[in-house]
C-alpha cells in the first residue's frame, strides 16, 4: 500500500483576507481533483483552528518550531497565494516567505511557487535575496507575463517558469438563490442593477477616500444602478467601506462573506469597480465587466490581460472616478464580450497549475 503524499501550503492564510482564502480553497480543490485522496494537506496559518475548520485540512502556526516540524514532515511545499514575493507590504514579509522556502530546500524538500504574482521588489536587497532563493526551487508558475519577466531580470534561470493563471479562476460561486438572499440582506432586490465597489486603505493614496465618497454621491443620480460597497479584508477594508458608505449614503456589505458567496453576489452585479485584485479576478471569473483602480502593477497587468477598463490613483484623486465609472457602465456589453473571449483560456491555464504540481509528487 502506497503512503499518502504530504503537501505543505505556505501563504497569507488566517488573516481574514477573502482573496487569499479563495486562493487556498482553489489550491486545495485543485490538488484533490488532480491527485485524488492520496494526499495529506497541511497549511501554515495565523489562525490554525479557523483554517482547519474552514478548509477541512490540517493547519499549524506559521511561526517558530511548528514551521520546522511541518517542513520535516512533507514531500512538497507549495507557496501559494496572491503576491508573496514582494516588498511593497514590507521587507519583513518578503523575508519570511523566502526564509520558509530556503528552509524547505535545506531539508531537501521539493518546492513549487503556484500561480503567484511576483513583485514589486523595490529594494536592491530584496531583489538579490529573492533571486538567490528562487533559483534553488523546483518549479515556478506565475499568473502573468510581467511576473515571468521580473524573474528573468532577477536572474532566476534554474527552475522552469511557466505563465499560467490565478487558481481562483477555478472556484465556483454559491447557488443563485443564496446570492439573492445575501443581496437582500444588503438591501437590494433581485431586479436591482448593482455596481459593486471594492476599496482598500492605501498609504500612497491619501485623497482616495474623499474622492470615492464624492464619486459615489454623483453616481447615485447619474446611473440607473445602486452601489454596494464590499470588503475583501477584515477589519481594514470593513472600516473603510463602512465610513465611505455612511458619508456617501450608499449600501454596504452587512457581514463577512466567503469567497464563494462573494463570487455569487458579484455574478449578479452589472459592473465591479475595485482596487483589490481578487475582486477583479472574481468579477472576470463570473463574466462581469470591471473598472480596476490601479494602485499596483498587478492590477494594471490584470486589467490589460482581460481587456477591462482601468483608472489610476491620480485620476481618482483629481475627481475623475464618477466619469470613468459612467464610461465603463456605457460599454459594459463590450467589456463582457472581451471576458467571454479571454477567460476560458485563463481557466484552462489555472488548471495547469495542478497538473504540474501533480508531476512533482511522482
């Protein structure tokens, strides 16, 4: 009898970020679909008990001796998540993920980076460290061509690098009846036209909050649709959207939703306006056109890849958000048609992540 293969998943898990939890769900589902029951999955998490209950896996703390024990007791380490190899959040965050990867190779474990966005890496020390560590691993798949190009700039040449897609393209939304019920909780009827807005705090956009409030006020009279503010991370996004919702007089997501529930809600929207990348990915996955607020290269790259509309933080701060939302609303059929052309290939590419992971387990 062959023993089960053991997989350890590394990422930003247990921090109440819907996008990252969606990535974890997609990775777990994708691995089980590819490999079957012959795997044992462990996740490094900030809240192990919560992660174990939510995803039906074994979970351990992401710090201290728990990490070492988990690495010693695994066959494959998968670094999965949105953007882990970056220093825009902090150098400390980057150093943590690279430390775990380096430690895995010290213990002679196979390591795969799965469907990630790489960068930005603004510090020279970050670039040197990332290049040195990533050159030692076994396989890298990235969600966009820009990430592959950055890896080449870093001198990463030893492991194969393949452009695939974000694994969350494979997630399924909740049933339509559930989505209608969730919208009703938010104060919306099944016949309402809805524009969902996903905002996030960002230190380099101090005027964004006031600009968003003014734009939402203008849009209430300009379009035959109702705005709904959604939160991708708790408590940061929740605090922001509740404040903006009160000031602008628009509806706000009443409670936390799972990734599948948010997918179902967005599927019933007419347009999504978002800073958060995974709000844009969710919208694209269910065929809903979007306007991306470009605060990071990953958003700009995704907007270009899907043929959707984009607006810079500078344009938002100068009062251009309402106009650009209106313009996107007026061409939403064209934007949806572009998604219909491009998303099937992205979904196929997302599935390729797991075929390649399965090959590493052989």
